[in-house]
């Protein structure tokens, strides 16, 4: 796949994404003894979650590449229609997501979903063209954080679950998303 991505266990990925959004705030509210020896840290920070995801994706890369050499991700998720359904559901979830919904104000969600679908068709091995902006330019003014990124990734995971994608396919698209993080997260 063009995205240069990969992972380890999808379960771990989903656990990491599920822990996103507001975890730092929640932890900050707890009383923390000066010696944290006996303190159980319940939630990793967004930065820690991202680091874990990147490591898992790197470890899984060979297996993912082997699968993609046999059949493209595009083929395995039902082509453009399969991608389009998951993208549309993901964008719907963004609009409802407390962490990132402010970024969706005034956005033409149908146009956005169409652009993202074209982008993913090309990136997953399908026939097509992407005419939108590059990822750095498209997200440059959003001031996205790792917490925003994880919230968006969680929505993508939920949409793929809802569409009943296979574990391999969920892993591959999530890792494609992770591989693009540095282009969209600017603070
Ligand atoms: C690796 C992760 C991401 C990918 C692959 C991605 C993909 C895209 C693509 C293809 C576009 C269309 C660009 C264009 O129309 O020229 C776009 C725009 C947009 N993305 Fe992302 N995105 C990612 C992360 C995020 C995150 C975390 C958010 C947070 C909500 C976000 C929100 C938006 C919004 C609001 C737009 C519309 C910008 C505009 O039209 O002014 N994206 N994204």
C-alpha cells in the first residue's frame, strides 16, 4: 500500500485508541502522592498511545505487506463502495465527537467524505485519482494534537467495526492512518 504502514495486534491498537481523548485531564484530577511508586497509572497519555501505535505498526509491517502482495486492501474491503461506506460513517462520527467536532463546523461533510474516499482508493491499491490537497496543506490550519488524532482514529475504528471489516483489514487501514499522523498533527 502506498501509505507505508503496519501494526501488531489489532486488539492492542483498539485498546490504545479506546484510551484516547481526555485521559490526561482525567488523570490530572486524581490525587497523586509525591512518590508515585504505588500509584497505578490507569490511562496512557496521547503521546504514549501514539508511540505505542507506531511501534506496533512497525512490528506488523512485514505481515501486512505480505498480505497486500497477495490481495490489495482495496480488493479485500469491497473496493470503492466498501471504503466509501466507512469514510462516510467516520465523518458522521467526527461531527458528534466532543474532542474534534469544533473542527467540523462549516465543513461540507459530503465533499470531505468524497475527497477522503478518493485518497484512500488510491492509497489502498484501487484504480482512481485523488485531486485534493496534500495532507500537510489540508490540515495545516487545524492545529491538530495527538489527542485529536486519536479521537479521529477511534471514530475510524468504530466505523470499521460497524461495517464488520476483518481484523486484518482494520489493522491495515488504522496503520495507514498512523503512518500519516506526522503530516496532520502540528502541535
Ligand atoms: C492521517 C489522518 C488523516 C487523513 C488521512 C485525512 C485525510 C483528509 C483528506 C483527504 C482531506 C481532504 C483534503 C481536501 O479536500 O483537499 C481532509 C480534510 C479534512 N480533514 Fe483530514 N485527515 C486526517 C486527519 C484528520 C483529523 C485528525 C481531523 C480532525 C477532525 C481531520 C479533519 C479534517 C477536516 C475538517 C478537513 C476539511 C478541511 C477543509 O476542507 O477545510 N482530519 N482530510
